C-alpha cells in the first residue's frame, strides 16, 4: 500500500464539511462580505468636486466605482508581474 504524503509546498487548507478549502479562499470570501456590508451601509449622498463641476451622488456608488478601479489596477499589475 502506498502512503499518502502531503506535498511540502502545498497551500494551507482547512476542512469544511468534508472538503478541503484553501485558507486564502476563506479570507477572500470574508473580505468580500465585509466590503459588501460597508458599501451597503453607506447610502447617503455626497458632493464630489471633479475639477470644475461638483456632482452629488450616493456614497455607495462612489465606493463601488473606487473598488472596481482598484480591482482593475490590481489585475493589471498582477498581469504585468506575471509576464516578467
């Protein structure tokens, strides 16, 4: 019989309902939940000055756009780093 050995460089995992789940995945799910809660909790309108005009928009929209821009920039940097 062959013994089952763990790989020395395997990512850390936890067993959830009999399935191995990466710790990183659990962290991403928790962070996503916190971000959604934070955006949903901030619903009042804010005035934002864009060079010349001042616009009034709901804060949740500003936070969502900021999140999306950050995700795109992070993805571009990750893609650029992976190319090297």
